[in-house]
C-alpha cells in the first residue's frame, strides 16, 4: 500500500488546474443508463471512484471507451439490474443505480451500503421518494429489491436534505408519467450539473440548484451528439486554496467557479486570506496571521461538510479559538485525533470542535480515515515543521486526481512511496 511523505514548511505559489467534480461525475455516469445509446462525457476526473462506477456500468452490461477527456459510454444494452455488494461496499455512490435502473428496467437489486467512517448514512429518503413515484421495495439478505410497473409523477418532500437521495429520485422522475415536484431537495451544484446533463438528454427539469425542483416526465431520453463537460470540482479547488492559505502562499485554481465556492471563500476571507477571482479562476493568498472563525456545515449554499476537515487544519494554526460545528454527518471529526498527533489543540464535544490555535504543528505519521480527512492531514503536513507520513492513501485516490503532481507544481515537497519502504 502507498503512503505519502510531505516535507512541510514551504509556502506554495502557483496555479493548479481543477479536475471535473467527483460528486457530479458519479451520478452523471450512472444517469447514462436512462438514455439508451452512446454518451460522450468530457472533463471526467481520473479517480478510483470513477473507475469503480465504470466497473458497475460494465456489470450492468454497458461498455465504455476513450480517455477521461472524451469518455464514451454505450448504454444501448442493460442486461442486468443488480449493483452487487462488492462494488457498493467500495463505493457508496453505487446506490445511485437504484433510480436509473428502476426507470430503465422496471426492477433493481442494489446492495445496502451500510455505514462508513463518517456516519450511519441511511438511504430511507431515497426509498421514500422512489415509493412516491410508484416503486415498491423489499429488503432481504442485505439487498434492496425494487420494482415498478409504471413510474408516475408525484409531489414529494424530503425529510432531510440529501444529495444522492435527491439525485436518485430525480433520475427516475425524468421518465415518470406526469409531473413530479421535489421539495426540500438538495441544491448542491453537483445536483444542478446532473439536472443539466439530464436536460441535455431531453428531460424537462426546472428549479435545479434550488430547494424545489419540478420535473415534467418524458417518455424517452436520447444522448446528444456533443460531449457533456462535467462541472469543475469545488471541493478539490477549495482544498488547494486552503493549501495556499495554510502555508502563507498564493495559489490560483484554474477552472474554479467562485459562485459555487462562495461559502468557502467567505470563510477563507474571514480567516485572513485575500481572495480574488475572475472568469474561471479563483485565487487565495495569505500574508498576515490566520484569524479564528466560527463555521457551521450546512446543505448548499451553506458551508460544505466536504471542506470542514480542511478548514479545521487551517484553523488549528489560527490566532485564537475557532468553533466548527458539523451538522451534516454525526461522525466527521476523525481527522482531529490525527491532527492532535501533529500538535493541534482541538476539543470535540458531540458535533462541535473547539479549535485552540497553536503557532506551529510538527510532522508525524498519521492515518487517513476518509477522503476529506486525508486532505486535512496533507494540508496540516504542508504547514508543519518536518516530515509527515500519511498512511492509507486509498481514500485520497478516490477523490483527488494527480495530487502529488498538482502540489509539486506549486512548490510542495510531496512524494508517494510504497508503505514499508523508507523511500
Ligand atoms: N440521510 C438520511 N437518509 C437518507 C439520506 C441521507 O438520513 O436517505 C442523512 C445522512 O445520514 C446525512 C445527511 O442526510 O446525515 C446528508 O447526507 P447526504 O445524503 O446528502 O449525503 P450523500 O448523498 O450520501 C453526498 C456526497 C458526500 C457529501 C454529502 C453531503 C456524493 C457521491 N457524496 O453524500 O461526499 O459529503 O453528499 O454534501 O455525492 C465526499 O465527497 O467526500 C463525500 C462524502
């Protein structure tokens, strides 16, 4: 297994190209099922989760070819409607196959994802929303077995804001008879990107990017000739902007969208960074001290939970005490114990982290527990004195493309080595 060795203490300067958004690419790849034919996708990130999604599509009988800048997926044939445990276990987003398979095949068998490092993560809202459209489910042997004779539009209000839950119901509603209204829907830019993709296939969705979506069902969908470019990854961009901030450097992210990043940029500004932006780029520089701030994670347009761990690393070096409240997931402070090993002073009480800033962190051997925790530890390592070794890199490869090359390009000293080897 690989590990990452980070020599800290160098201010990072330069430009990083932003990848396509993981959390837009995964639902869009799976959404190709609802329109038989050959799809073309551009700006697909080269990530383990994308490869897992292509494996899932392969298991269903679809094929893919080409590279990530112009990926072709042929969904003319869907021969199976099962997302098996071995794939769902590796990647929870496989549960996104439920809605599209029900819409395409009238049946679906999808393994229950179970919990993960950041929380219990149930899928009750996915099932309730699909039931409102006429689907029936039974749970047996760790699987959800779903069937539907005819999808019918309905009004449905989510009890909690759920990103993949909204996406699952949306992907079925586009082929339902009649109109569907989804209230308390997720408004994340990635949900909006999925809706734009579905509209490019002939779907009639309005209100994407707001809490209320209206979907007029159509009888069939068809892939267009042109390639659909996946949205830029706001979380990857945000992570590199924090790399500029935490090292006292100046980093520009090309391809980033300041509007999608607004809550993160507001927080970085309040923490003492200088933010500038233009069409298709955002830049973050810091010369003065890091200021303590209070953050609370919220569904979009609130502060994203996927940037919480990275901000905690930054605030660990602030002048003063910050408060970070995690309201989306119940167990998303696993990075804190590892940051302690690097000299951070953070108290966690339930969903509140009180971050007492220290003037310096020290390199240490640390272990990643999930994707964004990995990013947090790398950021801490970039600012720390000495060398940090990050173990369990597989989490990172699920969500960050060419991380060492991108960090190296802005002056970081980071290298990947096989775990167990000193070099
Ligand atoms: N929830 C329910 N019932 C449901 C669904 C969700 O109670 O049926 C709860 C969850 O337990 C959680 C909250 O609702 O407390 C929000 O979870 P959500 O469903 O929005 O999360 P998700 O769709 O499983 C996506 C991203 C996550 C990101 C969250 C929140 C993808 C593939 N994953 O997960 O991304 O943290 O939304 O924005 O889109 C990551 O990229 O590192 C990552 C974890």
